[in-house]
């Protein structure tokens, strides 16, 4: 496939550069607050055109990984340090979301149950999987089923809030806006795979709940789970109007995710955790949520 052949400004080289830059920010090569190399240097490093680099940077900016300003470069505003781990283990280990999502999408039937604050991280990784399917549709899943729980917009969130003015509603409204963008993007991405006849069956359901999560978790294909507590921190956030303020917030993208995997032993820690979290998710989904 030609580099410039794209579905939504993507393509094989686009996906490669996008994934490598995301991984560089996830692993700390480009730390929070640092700047990416200039476009010319990135084009030379990856052996691609500057047009491809510019499209990658626009995508990273849309995903809120970086902030690009004329004359000052691209600043990393979201990053996470990942500890390496073995994929298969009955005991919990630190794990990144990307490899587990990729592994799940390697199955012919994909199922994901997710409870999270906004769905932003999931959106990022699902779009990457969609681009990979477009680049090479051989082995694409026959079906994708996704259920997502996010807090209701009427829920009283303890975070984020302005450090100087806790009554300021703008930080919370920013969370609702991110959740709306993320879930809308997810719907568009998954429906596009069905419309383009790349994945025959796609089923996405999004429900809102009055339960405010102090953790995020992902259940994948009924056999694996990723679980991470939200850590409360003080950090600067940028509102939609460009104003920056110090907020008491949670580190979602920076949450340490623990990986559990069920096995043949019904009493193993992995099996117990996956089954327990599945039962918890199903109970909230059926009794404490609405579309």
C-alpha cells in the first residue's frame, strides 16, 4: 500500500510513525513537558515525508498528547511511564493498555467491557487498531462487541476541581466534553469498520452511571483484565478557551494498570479477579446505568 493512500489521513507509514511516537511518550523517551524533535528531524528519523509527520502531529494534538504552537514546537502534555511485563501471568503485573488491546484484536471475535472516567485512552487505542485493520485487513476480527460505562453528566464528581476555586465548574465540564468527544469518536471509528465491510459485525453500547469510578478497568474477551486506581494529583490543565489553571485531578493516562489473566484453575488469583470484575461490571451495567 502506498504511503499516501489513506482512509482518514492515515496509511501504513502514518500508522507506524504515530504508534512509535505514542510509544516514545508512553515509555518516557519524550517526557511530560518536553518537546518533540522538529518536523524535519522526525521526517529524517522515520524516513517519511514531512507531510506524513505533519498529519501525525495533528492527530497527536487532536488526541491531546501534544500541544503545537507556531514557532515553539510540539510540547508533550500527556505521557505515561510503562513498566515492561510478561503478557501471560496468573498473578497481577504492571502492563500497558496498547499491547493488551492489540492482543485482543488478534482474536476473530473481540469483546471489551470498560469502566472509565472519559474513554479517552480507549479511543486512542481503538483508532490505532482500526488503522491497522485498514492497512492489512487479513485476519481482521469477524465481530467487535464493546460496552462502555462512563459517569453520568449529572454525577457529582470530586475531581477535577480548581485548586483556587473549588466552585468553578469548568474543570468538570471539560471532563464531560472529553467524554463526549471520546465516545463519539469511538462510535464513528467502529461503525466505519462495519460500513467499509472490514468487520462484518460491530456492536457498541455506551451507558452512563451515577457511580463515580475511582479506578478504571478493561475486561477483554472474557479472559483478561486491566485494572488501575486513579491517583489524585495537582496538575495544570488547559480549558477549551485556552486558560490554564491548577487543578486537583486524577492521572488517568498515567494510572499504573495491573494485568490479570484467567486460566484453567478456577481458584487462581487471575481467574478470581477476572470473574469478580466481570460480575461487578455486569451488575452496574444492568442495575445502575442507562443509555
